[in-house]
C-alpha cells in the first residue's frame, strides 16, 4: 500500500467518526427537546395555578423522562425566540392566563454529548488511532533496507530505485549501477576514475561514454527524484538535492 492510500483511508475514518458524532449529537438534542415538549404539555394540562410557581417547575421536572436533564430544566414565561444559550421547547398557552410558557434547559455541550449515543463515533475514532499506528509501523518497516536521498530511494532488496510514493523509476542497467554507487557513497561523491573503473574496467578512456551516460541520467533523476549531478573540481561528480 502506498503512503497516500493509508492517509486517505485514515482521513475517511476520521471524517466518518466526526460525521457520526455530529449526527448523534443532533439526534440527542432533538430527543431532549421532544422530551421537554412532552413534559411541558403534561405540566400545562395538570396545572391549577394562575402563574408559574415552584410547584410548576417541580412537576415539569418530574414529567421529564430523562433523569439527567431534570437538574437543568425549568419553565419560564415566553418572551422572544432564541434567548441566550440552552435548549428550548415549543411555546405553549397557559391554561388560566393569556400568556405563553416555554420549557428551558441550560445544558452544556458535554452534557448533551453524554446523553447522545456515541458508540459508533468512538469505535471509528479507536479504529483511526489503530490504523494510524499500524500505518506508521508499516512504513517504518518498509523504509528499513532503503537508502533515501531527495525524493528518490534505493531498495536494497531488489537493487532498484523508487520515488517516495513507491513508484518504480525506470533506469537502464548502467544508469542503475551508477546511481547505486552514488547512493552508497557516504558523501554521494565519486571521482571520474572510480566510475570508469567500475563501469568500464577494460576501456582505456571512457570519458565520452561517461559524459553521455550522465547527460541522459540527469533529466530522469531531476524530474522523478529532485536530484542533480554536479561536476566538481578534479573531475569529481557529486549527487545532491535540487535547489
């Protein structure tokens, strides 16, 4: 699996966890408001007082089916829509006077979250963590036995070169051998004589052949590996990252 596949899957799992959490949070809010509406309707039908009293609020809380909601719930006179924070029921006409009342619950984000069903979101979040750790372990393991420079890496297992996205870089056998020499050098620097002795040991003067080899190799490694081969003093060649 390529790294970006793992990242895309991780992001998809995280997105699923967020969407699931948000959906169930909204469902919990709707369930709270529905419970407040039922409790207020029952309280209004049962009330005998002309005004809201402490007994009214106590009856309203008793009529709520969500026990965790009761400490935060109250009944108030209706003024205007959407005052402050908190959840509100529908407005209802008081039986004995010409005014409207409304159920109100000052619940925090955490309180609603605890009342919501977040099992799927929690499972997806755990899966994202496990997948992330597994991916890091997998890619660290894959990087073992690989020499990396710029955006190009040498795999010691098959002696081939790849991009950081694990796409194979197509090189001729001679180009591949030269790049291996560069990668295995601690300074990534080789003398002309070293290269010629290794690649063309029986050829008296391989300068022209080496020039052609490097000329054809440069555009490949510049485009796919962000690397360059520079000519140094004393007929040395140095492999380094492009600017």
